[in-house]
């Protein structure tokens, strides 16, 4: 027994030596193998880059040869001088597109004015040159300079071989540009120096061209990569004569070294398994080293209390430190400040730049926070883009505000993320301990409420918790709870309908559904107030669905031409909203053409693919889209131009000033003329005087809404108006 005990240290020593030597040998073999494979891959990559670069040069030379076939020609000179557009189109422009694939051709006279223009095989106005002229001008000037110089000694017919070439960006797309003078091919046609017409030809460097280049060298996945996207190592830049990078040609990198490693991997794996089996046999009877076990335990404990991305304390360690800090502060009579911080619109960074960029932003934010506060304070990451900071021994709220301001200023400095400079802001909520009885959970709750207030009040700022914030939150939660009950059928919520009149003020064209909530305790709550709460608490979908269903059921039972319902931007961001509307229309039996959905113009400026797809699906189904409060935000004229909406409503703020403000009249008239020019219907809301009505009708607005004509009405009141009687029951049955 004593012998076995004495042999244990020696066994451990031998085992450690064997493991060290085995690991060292394995590291040398594996390291050398990967080094050799990497060197082979790098050498192959350089060859691939040379292939692509040579292929691009060949393509540029090919463009020159193709162009020279039509520019050194007596017929070209005589027909261009004569202005024979039909001949020019057939031989100098569309021919270059049809036979060679040149995307753009311009013919310039001696004063560099365009006399002919072709784009993508179609002749266009010569003025189209103006869009490309800034990019073409330097190359044109270079060729003109060459033509003005005397021919070099010993070289005849120099002008016929002259060419000016470059890589340019035309409307954001890289292209091969080649410019040659039109010169005679024989002595039968004479041409004076300085009178040469120029043939400008451009071939876009697209995936098809790149594919032909890469196909010569058996490279796969060749593609054009814009500057805004990462390229990787297998890429060759497209550089113009000024040294400006226009884009990259990228391809799937061939890695012969790595391929070899993969092919030999099974044999290496078998060898490693055999060696590992021998080592396992030797180690099977040995105990694990206590130092290794302790190290593993320490690492596990660290991971349990620290964030793996930033190395900061995680939520578990933060909450423990907060409770300990409050306990010690209560004993010492000092105050503790808790700062809740999160980055504004962090999701946008993740969506646009990718999650690796988002992770890097979180890491850099953590580093800035850590370097801004004192060593005795604690900064922790609670998850996502949320951070919490514990400040010890804070004399007053002003000191906490000063630190919060320093943190916000530090975070406003630009971040460098994947070669992009990004500016972000943050919102901070501050809560201070009030004495020895301060509870950690209560302090967390207060800081969270203050953070919510900071975001609600504009972001990029801090807010200190105040008692009324608690009351406000409780009131909002109460309204939320009662709103849920109302939507569950306990009543209180209803729709009123304000008719829209024709220009004569008598004919009813349709009606707008307006949501109302007569609260039994708070009275009539403003719609904007409880709708905002519904959006904050995730109830807007349910509330919007109720309003839409109710309005459709009412409309189908009347002879109203159409009914309009306001929708929230959050509903348009739901990919299933269009199908939800279609289901409601099927259930109620309302024709889609009788439903108009009103939204604000700001939602159209988000450039959100989901919003665009939902609007397109709604319009395709027959539902009409109305732009409400038009003119109060940043109007998206592109949506009007593309006819992505069916109607716009002039905001009441302009209509209200028509009686007295000349500028308001001019704005309203401009908006109406714009809508009419684009064949978009227009409604003026908020009409309250006869003067306003007369002015709007005179401007061409034939849909009016406002208290002058009718206030919002109960369903029964609206049905009593002429032209809004209930639908003919027999006719409805017959249709069914």
C-alpha cells in the first residue's frame, strides 16, 4: 500500500511528461500542416487575383476592338456628318448592344454635344448624356487632348488608333468606358483635326461579364460586390484612373491546401484516435490533477457571474452586488445611485449591419462605460443592449446626473463597426436610494420607470425617477387593464362616423370611422391617449381588428359608397395584416373596394420592406390606401409618384388658417394641385366655415369633411341622413 502511494507522484510526473511531449509533437505536426496548407492557399489566391485582373484587362481590350470595328470606317464619318440617325442607330448604337452587349452609346460632335444616345438597345433623347456627362467628361477631355497633339514621328494614321479608356460609375454601377474618334478608313474621305466626332461606348461590369472573365479560369461564384458590402480575401478592386475604388469583383476562393487537409483528415483522425487510445489507456488509472480541477471550477464560477461577450458582471452578480451595496450604504449612512442604460434603436444596427456589428457595438459600449466610471463603481450587462451601473457614495442627485451626462457624451462619440462609422445615442434612467430600508427590487423598478420616461421623452437623454412617474405608470396599467376588459366585451368602446361630403355639401361620398371610449370612471378618454397606451402594451392589433370588423359590419348594412378606418403604423409592420383584413372582409361580406384604410405619411418614410409589401397586398385585393394628415410630416412624393396610395387628406391645420393666412391657402392649393396632377383623390378635413368650403372647392377639392357639414355621428344618426339608409334587404338576400 505504501509502495502504491509512493508511486503516485512519479506516475503523475511521467504522465505529465508524456502528455507534454505528445501535445508538443501533435502541435508541431498540425501547425506545420496548417501552415503549409495556408501558404498554398495564399499562393493560389494570388494567382486567382492575377487571373481576374488579366481577364478584366482582356475585357477592356475586347471593348476597344469591338468599338474600333465601327469607328474606323468611311461610312461612319459621312453618315454622322450628314446626321443620318437611322444609319447611326443601326450601325453605331443598337448594333453595339445587340452584337457586343455594350449598354450605352453616345455620339458627340466636335463641341462634345450629344447628337445620338442609346441605352440598353433603345435610342433615347440625346439629352440623356447629361446624367452621365460628369463621369464621362475627364475621359472625353483626355481624348480631345490626344487628338489635338500632332501625330508622333514615324506613325501614320494615328487618330484612327487613338482611344481613351477608363472604369467609371454610371448611376452607381461600374462600367468599362471606351471613347474613340470616328475616322475614315481610306483616303477618299478627309477629316480636319479638331472636327472629329466621338463614339462613346460603355459596358456595365455586371455578373454576366464577370462570369465570362471567371469562366476562363474555372473560378466559381464570381460576382460584383458594391462598396457597402464586405468582400473577403478573394476580391479584386475596380479602380478608375483617379485611384477611386468603384466596387469589387469577388469569387468563391479556391483553397487547394485546405482541400488537401480535408482529404487527408480521415487518415490523420485515425492516427490521432490510435494515439489517443494509447494515452487514454495510460491515463485511465491516474487521478485528475487537483490544480486542473480547481482551474475548471474557477472558470465555471466566472462564467456563472460574468457576461461572455463583454466580460462585465451579469445580472446575477449585479443583483448580488446591488443588495450588498445597499446593505453597507444603509450602515454607513451613504446613498447609492442606480443607472439603467440602453442604446437607442439597437435593433436597427443589428438589422442593417448584422449581428457581428451589434456584438461589437455592445463590446465597445461596455468598454466606454467601464472607463468612464470610477473603479469602486460597478457596471454590468443585463442582456442585449441593456446595462446597469451602481454608483457608490453619491452625495446628491446632481452628482448622479453629472455622471449620466458624461456617459451620454461618451456614447455620442462615433463607433467604428466593420469599417463603418456609426453614431448612436443612449437613454438613461436614474434612481437614488432613500435610506437604510431601500429595497433592491424597488430601486431596480424605479430606475426602469425612469428609463422608460427618458425614451418616451425623446431618447438620447436621462431622467431621474420622480414619485409621479410611479403614479403615471399605475394609471397607464389601470387603463391597459380596463381596455383589455372592454375589448373582451364588457363595453365602453364604440365607433362614431363622420361623413365626407361632395363639393355641394349635400351628397355623402363616404364616412370615416372614429373610435370612442366612454370610460365609466375617467369619462370620455381622448382616442390618442388610449391608442398610445394600446401601442405601448401590445394591444393595438386587437383594438385595430375590433374597429375594422365593427366598421365593416356597419358599412355592409348601409348604402354608403365606402367606409374609412384609421390604422396604426404598428399594424402595417405586421406581415399578416393584409390577410387579417381579407379575413374580416370575407366574414362581414363587405366589398374590398368599399374599404379605405387611413395611415399617416410618416410611416411611408420608414423604407420598411414589410410595410411596402403589406400596402401592395392590400391595394391588390381592392382595398384603398389613404394618406392622413398630409402636409404635416415629411411627405414622401415618391409614394405619390408611384401611385402607391389612392387618396390623401389635407390636414386640418392648413384648412383652419384658410380664412386668414395667405401662405396656408398657397400650401393647400399646391397640395390639391399635386394630388390632382398625380390622379390621386384628395379630401380636406376640418372644414368649419363657409369661406373655407368655398376656397377649397375653388381650388379643385371635391371631398370635404368637418363640423360645418357634420360632426361625428352615432350610427343611428348617420343612417338618418339622405343617401345613408340601410341597404335594401331583399337586394342583399338576392346577392347572397
